[in-house]
């Protein structure tokens, strides 16, 4: 059996799916098999997937009702053979560099303590034209707590980077046993399901990083993260707060996990959130000055108030963040998601 199992999720990707599968068949490491999961596409995506699988014996196809990318990935993993050593996900509108699987498997083969490997990525446009390497921040505590972005050559990404919702994206290869030990992908955090899953993985062990940009992320008008499917019923407006509340309540399996969770939460609340809020507030204020739209001003003032309150609470008053107590700071209110 193949060492790598690939879960390709597809929703209205009929136009892009042939290029996605072509990038899989062009891999230097041919030891893979996979499933294309069509998530109830209203177009001809399922028919295209079946035609592609008919020409590629390593591929199978699963059609299901629409439930979101997380639900589709869970359905795909249910098809994973027990002999597979590694699992990876690939969006049906994206693609891989020919060296992707070879490099990522080598990373994990050379790093037995790692449970996953991630990589940098490039952006391509609708026609597949290269738009350059994208910036993938991996924020960790720096001098005196100031946020610091890891260099691309840094080989490890610590848990705190994922907890702060940086270092996110489906650009990863997972050990099958680590993948299986998670709670799977959630459907009500979109577009934060990648961050949630990577937090689960990073809590279990080391995540190493491949600095080469081997994943090709396609930008086009229908993307959820770019607003193209923003009104789908499974995309709640308060998804970010749902993600935060989940991790405020996440149960630690042992003392090591509890220490990681507590340290990451302290850093997020004391440093990362207030400083990020100030940065985004500045952008919103500039947008207001350019456009005159009141919504930008309201957003800027909200973030300034929240950042000021956090800095006062945690620095001047020296109160300590606490995951359970801070649950109230992430209300399930569509207007509060940040």
C-alpha cells in the first residue's frame, strides 16, 4: 500500500480540478493514493472528479451532501487505509510543486520526533500563473514578549504560533497516528478550521517546517476566505470566537499539554491580541480617512478600546490571563468576531 494518503476536497472546482490532479500525478514521490471528496457541488465537479479517477488508478471519488471543507476532510479520512503512514489534504482548486511530497516525507523521515511538517507556499491566479511567494507569518514571543516572526529557515513551529492563529493553512503532511488522535476537522469555524486542526496537531508534538514554497495556493473570486462563498449557511459570522472559546475550554491530556496551553494563552492575551488590535485599528483608521465609511471608524474604535483594556488589565494591573475565566472575552455575537 502507498505511504501517503491524500484527501482532495472539492466544491465548485470543476474548472480547477484537472490541474490539481495533474500536480499530484507529477509528484516525484509516486507512493501515494487518494480520494477526491465532492462536497455537494452544484456544478459538474463530481463528473469531472470521476473522469479523472477513471484515468488514475491511485484515485477514488466520494460524493456527499454539502457540509463544508472540514466535514469533507473528515469523510475523506474515513477512506484512509490503515497501512498509510502519512496523511495530507489538498484543496481542489490548489496544486503542488512536483517536489512537495518528496520533500515533506523526507522531513518527517529525517525527524522522527515530529508529528507533522508544514511548508511555505506560492500564490497562483485563476489561470495558474505564478504570483510569487506568499508571506506566511509564524509569530512567537520575542524580546520582552514583543511578537517576533520566525525566519523562513527556522525548522520548528511551536504551539504558540498556531494558538495565535498564525502559521495556518493546509500546507502540511501529518503522521497518520497523530492525525487519527485528533478530534478531526470542525465545520463551524470556517475559515479557521486549519488553525484549529494545526493546534490539535502541535499540542501533540513537534511540527517541523520546510522553507521551500512547495504548495500552490490559487486565488480566485469564489474562495470562502476571499468572500466568494461568504453566505453559505455553514459559515457562522462569529467563527473566530467559536475557535477561541473551543481552545479556552480545551482539556489538557497531561501536565505537558496544560503547560503549553497556559503559556500560549498568557502570551495571546497579554501581548499578541492587544498589539494585533492596535495594528489592525491603524489600518481601519487609514481606510476610514481614505473612504469616509463609518464602518471603518467603528471597527478602529472598537479595537482601540479592546487593546487599551487588555493592556491595562494585564500590564498595569498585572492580572494573569486564565483560559476558563477568559471565556467571556469571546462572546458568541456576530458583531464581535475579530
